C-alpha cells in the first residue's frame, strides 16, 4: 500500500483509476494474518490510535506522514457500516487529515461496500509477497543472489546498488528519486533528471524529511536502498521491518533513467537486506498490473488485493504505490 512511514520515499498518495490485478490463489490464512498484524503495527511508532469500534484511525504525532484508517486488529463484533465510516471521516476532517482508508480485500471483504456507501472511491492494487517458503528475487532475473547479504550489489549496466547508512551524503538525493518518479507516473522514460533531482533533494533537507528518515534508519525501523550511476541516484526504495515481516514501499526510478531494470535491482537489494535482518515475509503492493509484472519477474507472487479508499478526484490522477 502507500508507504506507512513519516519519512516515506513517496509523496502522499493520490488516487488512481481502479485496476484489476491477476486473480491470486486463496491467500494462506497465517500469512494473511501476519501481514494484517504488520499493517496495524507499523504506524504505531509514529502515530496514536483512535478507536472507532470496527475501525482504527492512526493519527501522526508531530510532522511527517499523514496516516489512514483501517479495520481494527482482532475486532470480533459486527463489520463496519457506512455510518462507522462517516464517523471516522468526520474525525479526519476535524483533524485536517486525508480521508483515507486502507485494507486488504481478502481479510475484510465487507468493508468495501460500507466505504462506497459512505461516498468514497475504492482503488485496487495487486499485493505481492515473498513468504517464508519462497525464493530470493534478484535484479538479474536468474534467481541467484548477487548481493553480499547486506543489500549491496552490482546493478544493471555497471550501476551500483547499496543500502544507505543514516549519515550517507547521498541520503537526501536517494530519498528524492521516488518523489520525482511518482510525479511522472508510468513505466516509460520521462523528462525529470539530475537537475530536478538536485532541487528536490535540497527541499527534503530543508523541510526535515531527510533528517526524519535518518532517525528511522538509525533506529532500525527503515532501510533505504538506491541504485547509483555516475555518482547520481537513479532509483530508490525502502523497507520498514516489524519483527519477521517487512513491506517494500516507495520504489521509484528517476524518470529519465527508466527502462533499465533499476527498480528490480533495488527491490532485490531490499529483499537481500531484509532477509539478512531476519525477515521471513516480504510483501509489497503495486500501483497497477504493469508495475506488478516487474515484481513478478523478480520472484514475487500474487497474494491478495490491497484497497485504498479516498474521496474521488479528477480522472487521470495516479496512486503513489509501487515501483515506477
């Protein structure tokens, strides 16, 4: 889904034309519960939780990522109704938060009807997984691990891929890449390049976003990997571990550097780093089927459907989920 992190690599999610992902097999219940537990746990390091019965609203503490509402973990009562959704939306408006809800369709199949009755638009995103029984993806598509166990590896065409430390001089630049990627959605080569990257990196330093991410890296709550060519960050993404589960999020390629296999290489580095750190389950959600195909080539498998509900926007708006 959207990055669940106050220093996420992508800007706040907007909406997208609903897509229909490949129909996954019935999700494994234990794996589905592990991912559901992750979605509930990951915002808690940076947000408080407000209880709305069948729904939980996460409210960010301080500057950073504006969170969402989602089904309350372990709720045993009646499913959420449209009135429950309206109550949460009213509270979100009161707090100046986005009126956003996120959940996994296969875990809470009744919620969609309630949020649609309450006036929100639901967007579908393929959710893909590498579970404990799955192999390791790599940036070359041959199934071998070309990394060193710490997320550092050669990339395509001599590009190098590494996981950045909190004090890496390239941190802000790497953080800026997905912002530009999601500003030019799609998988085709775009116009934004090194000049635009430098401007965005300086902005992320100035507003404190880069510093907040450095704090999370130091605490072990986030890892940021990037592909570099000729000294410039060309692609970047992150994973945010909670116990033995982590989500790859906000993977984006500098628009002028697309179509070189960089997103696949960065994703492989993130998985390598996550596995070395003890993660048994790595998952992600993709913006659409075009993006999901990149991850399937890297070894991920279709698992479920991530749903994002928001007020409707103008046609053509695009979600900031997955790789570009």
